[in-house]
């Protein structure tokens, strides 16, 4: 399949972001007494274009649709940000204490990351296309947005999730808690030599297998002979499902019963010997094992809902005009 040239497409899309205005600084949205320019939107979208291009390497229509979604999302994020910053100012939070705090935080950053060398810090900013004033304003806005989000979403309430909601979520999302067939495994891996000497790995593996059959502990032999990062753990791999293995190895592993070991499995890259210490059939995780996970998920969903409600309240009392 012939790939269409993406660099021109990216350039064209980037141009389209500003084509609705005569200059990059043209207004896209007015939020109260502030504006969002086409340039701001393009700056937010640009870092994400490479990832979108990789995902839609052979799909120009999909690429353009996804870029449009990214642009829309980044625009709405910018609108939300302007609303929050306006609310902070309107509420009278702006004080000299805030400005001093921001300056102190930047000083700490320079001290910890640039050894106190302010000139080096500013030089790094310039290499990134930023001035010190731009960086300071960015840090100031980030602090304000995080502070306001905490004050209006987290601080006024505790996210308490009832046991009933947890149980309902568990019953409604059984597929999310399915476990496939698993084996608790140890494995010895004898890599084929780089020089390609025929039969060398197999010879060593056969000797190791003979020692296992004579009663030498599998873990001890794995620590001595196995290659790879699991050697120090006696070849232990823990509980694994079929996706952990190459098909040839999975077939053998799941044919063994608890306590059984395989023979030598010879593949082009290595010889393998496996010990199945235990077997666990496919099942759904019990609620007790996933309760904390579900509670964390539900708290996140509740927080997102309350955040959206807060932003919607800000939008209703603000002036937002799209162009």
C-alpha cells in the first residue's frame, strides 16, 4: 500500500488552524476579558501531532478526524483554564503573598535543578523558545488552576463510596475482573551460544534435566545455569497466563500439573525447562481482592463529575464567545 506524504498534511493542518484568522494572534475565543488565539491552540496541538500520525499512518481521513478532535479538546481545555483564572482574580485571591510564593518556587527549582545558576536556567528557557516572564506566568497559572481545582472540588467534600456502589460496580463489570488460566512457574533458560555451535545449549540443558530428575532442587539449578534477569530468583516467574509465553512454551506449560516439570524444549534462540509449582483455573477475582481498586475508580469518576459541574457553573456565569 502506498503511503501518502504526511509532512505536507501536518503542515496543511497546522496552517488550517490559523487560516480562519489573518495572523496567528487572531482571536479564536473570547473568555470574559481574555482571549484565546489561534496561535495558542496550535501550540497546544503541535506536540500531539506525531503521536496521531503514528496511529493513523495509513489512514489520512482518520488522521484528519483525530487531529480535529485533539484541536477541539485542547481548545475546550484552554477555555476551562481561562474560566478558572478569571474566577481566581474575580474572587480577590490575587495578593503579594501569591506572587512571592511563585518567585520562591522558581528559586527552589533553579537551586535544585540548575545548581542555583539562574543564567543557565534562563539559557535553557531560551533554547525552548521561552522567556523567564513566559515561564513565570506559566508556573503562576498552573498553581492557580491546581489551587482552584482543589478548593472547589476536593476540599469541600470527602469522596465517600458506599459498599453498595462498590458491589454494583463489581457485578456490572465482571469482564474487567476475569483471570485467565494461570500457572505459577519457574523456568530455566539455556541460551544458544553466539557462535552458533550446534547442540551446545541442548547438551547443557540435558545435563541440567538429568540433575533435576536426580533430585537437585529446580531453583538451585536455575540460579546456576539459567540466563536472564530471573536467574537470581531461581527462575521464578510467578503467576503467568498464556500470553506470557511463545505458543510452543504455552502449550507445554499448560499441559503440566502442579509439581511437574517439562523436558527440554528446544527453540532456535534457547533451550527451556519449566517447573509448574501450582495451577489456577480461569476465574473472576473475588470482590475482596478488587474492592480497593473499584473504590479508587469510583472516587475518580465522582471527582471528574464534580469537576465538570464546577466548570459548567463557571461557564454559565461567564461570557464565552467562539469565532
